[in-house]
């Protein structure tokens, strides 16, 4: 694996590099040697954040962990990525797809226990045309973290979602 480490508002010390390489190095058994792993460390006030992004065939495995200690964040991010790998592997096996960046031995063996994705609730509702700003207001009124709506400007199905710092995001399909 090719691990690329960068930092925002933090000096990347040898200790941090060693901890990242040691923790994320455990993931080498799952990936081919040419897999890129992008690690970004950042500090904002008391928040020590690590973001790890691993592009794999047709998808991205990503985790972001925050704590008051960077070494704790590094430990947490590795656990989350292993959990995501378990889910992603099950998806690949269920759909009989090729493994892409994954080692053949990982795809054939059960390193991680099976954990199925189960949909426990289905909700149907009418989607009425509205502007993204109105959808944000509606989302707030409902107390939800996201809201699906038909964009009145584009007539496409969009999603607005709540971000950190009382900001909002908009997801719309590509043309």
C-alpha cells in the first residue's frame, strides 16, 4: 500500500507517521501493493481529526475520526475501515463482482465475520417540488438530518443534509 500523509495545522512527526503506518499497515493483507491510501491529519481547537480515503474499484472506502488525542483517532479510524471492508466485501461477493484492489486471498477467505445489511424499515412519501432553501427549512421543521425533495428548478430528485457547524449540503444527480 502507498500511504500518503498530509497535515493541516499540525506537524507530521515521526511518531505520528509510525503510528499511522503501524495501524493502517494492518490493512495490507486486504489490498494489493499498488493501492493508494490518503491520510489527512488536522487540528482545530481541541479536535484532533484523521481522515483516511482509499479509492477502490468503483467505490471509495473512507473514514473520519475525531477525538482529543490524535493517537486515539488513529486507532478508531483503523477499526472503522475494517468494518467498512467487511460490508464492502459482502457486497462484492453477493454481486459476484471482481475484487479490484483487493488481494485474491482476502476475497476467497473469511478474515472478517459476515455481517449482512438489513433494511428494517421502508418509508414512502410524496415528493413535491420545492427550492433547496425550502427543503432545508422543511428538514429543520421535521428534525431530520437529511431531506429528499424534487428540485423546483431542475425537476430532479435532490437531497439536502445537515453538516457540521450549522451548514447544509445539497446532493444532486450529475448531468
